[in-house]
C-alpha cells in the first residue's frame, strides 16, 4: 500500500495536500472535535470562537488565547508537517490547504500554504482595521484582559476565522484553483466534516484526480479514495518520508 502510494506521489504531475486537526495532534495540540479532556473541559469552544459572543465577552477568548493559542509559537512541527515540507522542497508538492490555525506547516518549511480558518499571528482592530502582531497583543495582555486599539480604543480580534464570520475568499479561491489543477491529492488528519474543506477532495475526484486519505476515522469519501491509510499518522509519515530523503 505505502509503496504504491509512493510511486503515485513520485509520478504525479500536480500534487496538492489538504490537512486538518489530526496532524496537529501529533504536535500535542488537542483536537476539540475528538478530545474533550484537558483544555476543552474548561472552555466551551462553541463560545470561544463565536463572533457575537466574542464581541460581548472578549475576555473569555483572551483568557483562553493566553493559555492556549499564544503558546503555539513554542510548539514544534510533527513528522507529518515535515513530510509535506520535504515534498514541496523537492518540487513534488505544489501547495497545502489547511484547516489548522497553528502555523506549523510554515514552521516546518512549507511555503505555499492556504489557511482556510486564518491564523492568530496577526490581529486587527474591529473598528479602524489597524493591524497588530501577536507580539504586540501579548504585550497588551500583560496589563489588561482585553487588548484595545491604541488608535481608536476599538476591540482587537485575531485573524482566526470565528463561527459566524465569512471564510477568507482568497484562500478558498486559491485552494479551489490548486485542486482543479491536481492529479493527486493527499488528505491528512481530517475527517472531512467541515465545509468548504470537505468539498475540496470532491472537486479533485470530479476532475478525475486520485485521492489518498491518511486519517484514523473513516470519511464520507472513503469509498471513492484510491488509498485509505488509517494507521497512526506519525508512523505512516515516518515511513513515507524515507522514500523522499
Ligand atoms: Zn482601531
């Protein structure tokens, strides 16, 4: 199975990847959809990432962000991130579309990454749109529970896409354009339940591309994928990367 997939990767003309929370769990970031322990016991994720709740109670989000999101910078990429970065480095992988907001693909060395749900490294004032870096926010959070804009005192929100917000159109359009060009798509660590990410492999299939799903849980496209590898993702990626060293 692995050898056959390796061959297909090597002879692909346009390989793209789609990644989800399952690859970040390898770096120690718990997935709130499958893991109700730890941080997700103490915070209600449906409130944390809800835009109307955020506007009323931003301190709830920022308490969580201090404890969790702003620690992402100390987390290291896992073997799955490194495998994809390696494939891009040798010119095989053309781009990654991710549902993750942790920046681990870029940290592993991937260059062309489309973030469907944004990221916390940049923030902006909801009133005057002024941009702030994560560092600036972290400094503000030392003296206050909620960072406010130094120009207009407006509320600052990180550029993560919250429930109730539009997804970034440029990231979606670029991802679709990439998928339309691909002849092989790797789907890693996502159960394909969240749209529009879940829709991308369907576009690939419709265009006659092959898909390989590397995920523990079955997905709605399991029956149509050429390869399904439901073994431990870290083990699979450690095996795969050896063929591309
Ligand atoms: Zn402002």
